[in-house]
C-alpha cells in the first residue's frame, strides 16, 4: 500500500487564492500558513500592501525612522488589524514574543523587533504586517476542498526576494500554471 504524500495539514505552506475569492482582502492573494491543525489555522497575507509605510508605522510607535525607506506594511488579514507582526528568517537572536514556525523562520509580534528595525539592526529578510487571517476547525479544509485555495510548500525566495506584487505569479509558476488558467467554477473528479 502506498502512503499518501498529501499533508493533512498545511503549516508552512502557501495558500494562493483562486478566482472564487476574487473580492475583498483575499482576492488575488497569497497567504503563508503559520499554524494549521485540528483546532484551525492561522496565516498571514503577504502580498497586500496597506496604505502605510514602515516609516509611518515606526513613527506611530514613536521610534526614530531616519534609517527606514519606503518598505510597505502588508495587510496580514482581517483579524486583530491593530496588531503588528514581523515574519522573518531566524538569525539566532531572541525576541520577546516569537513563534518558531519551522527551522529558520519566525513570526514575531513584540516591540523589541520594531525597535531593532528602526535602528536598522532588525532582520534583513522580513515582511511587516498588521493583522492576521484565521480559520476555525475544518474551515480551511472545506475552503480548499471547494477550490477557493491552491496549496504549495512555502518558499523563502517568494517571501523575501520577490516583490509583493509578483508573489502570486511566482507561486503559481512553481505549480506550472498562471492565474489566467484558473477558473472560478469548481470541479471535482
């Protein structure tokens, strides 16, 4: 008997929205799944910039922003939109509130990382976000079954080396398809 290579949970995977999710925050989006188990899922959208630059966010936190350029802040999702997160490579430094997502990747939500970023001492490979996306038990699995999302293993270059506006296309390219090939009509074999 062959064992299935399809994971039952998709932690450390990308979710790419299909045309079925064409409206709102999730339309033409790519999310990184930080957690996914029988209790639900938590992810962050990594390609939807807010009308807010990192320098403005740091200024709001009353941190000196002289060293920061035009880095956009992403809309991580519709939950806790006032809460900031930094998805970043784990460079061995300890932050006050970090979740180790896998070896080499962390999600940090404490002000000490923002202070380090303001001093140009924070992680170089990062995505700064406000809010996150959450799914209750079984909800994400149902959305995937209904063809609302495509899944693929996460890829660091897509997160950190590809401009946010090209991340969906880069992920779909790894699957060998383009967004134009996707349909909003579901089909099941």
